[in-house]
């Protein structure tokens, strides 16, 4: 939704951003060892880049595009030195590390900003110190979605508790969006539906394998 409303990314890059969103926390299982973090640090994003690379290669995604996804995944965990200020030096280091091509730098930069904002919006479900602090949001678009993020997270929690696989189209209701009279486009709903369906499917398969 952030990328669509910002209107700065082409469809291909928005697709890569969705992949980054899908896999950005996929390495959390490997972060813990015997109930504790294996290395004493919150480095799940590093593990997540390996997971993303594995599955995206299986899907035939080019290495140069996987590099963009992995930079976005790794940057989402990075603690910027100055609040709400993009860490260009660290970003460039990550691009070199993964081999992002020069012509993809700007799109990768935007992917990092949008994913970090989306990840921050997910904190709308928490209370206390872990809750969402709007000053950390980088885009005005993200700031306009705070209340919507809270509502979506509440609805998702309900669906999760019911253990039902339902389309996000039931969560995002055009008639209930009042912030700046914005409306969720059909394309946004379709993209969100695809991502949520994959997440719920992956979760179901994981739970089944653990039984």
C-alpha cells in the first residue's frame, strides 16, 4: 500500500518489495538456539536473506533482483544512528555486499524505506515500549496508515485465533477507510491477498510438519 500510494516504483520492483516483505522475518527460527539467541544478537535479518535467496532462486528470480530483496531485508533490521534519517553509508555497504547493480540503487533505496516503514506499522499491534512510535516513520503515506494498521492487525489476530485462512479482502474494507478519504485500490487488495494467502499457507504447512 505504501509503495502504491507513493507511486515511485514500477510493477516489477513492487513485486520484489512484496517478496522482501514475505521473507523479512523468515530467519527468526534460526536466530534462537535452545530457547536463546544463538549469537546473542538480534540478527534474524541475516538468516532471512539466506531463506529468501534459496526460495527466490528456486522460482527463477535473477541474482541481481535477489540482491535488491536481500538489501531491503537486511536494512529493515538496521538501527539508524539518527531517528528518521536514512543511513546512506550503511545502505551503500549493503549494496556492495549483495552486488546490487548501479541502475537498481535508487529502487533498492526506496524498497528499504518502504519495508522499514511497513515493519514499523506492524508495531501497531503492540503496547508499551514495543509499540509504534510515529516519529520513526519515514513517509507521510505510512503516517496516514497508522489507524488502518491497527485495525488490520486486530482483524488478522482474530482470524489467526480462529485458525481460518481468509482473504485480506475481508480485512480491508473500502467503506471503512476514512484517513484523507483514501481508498484501497483493487490492485492493492489483490497484492495483499496474495501475500497473506502465502503467509497463511506457509504457517499451516509448518504447523502440520511439527505435528
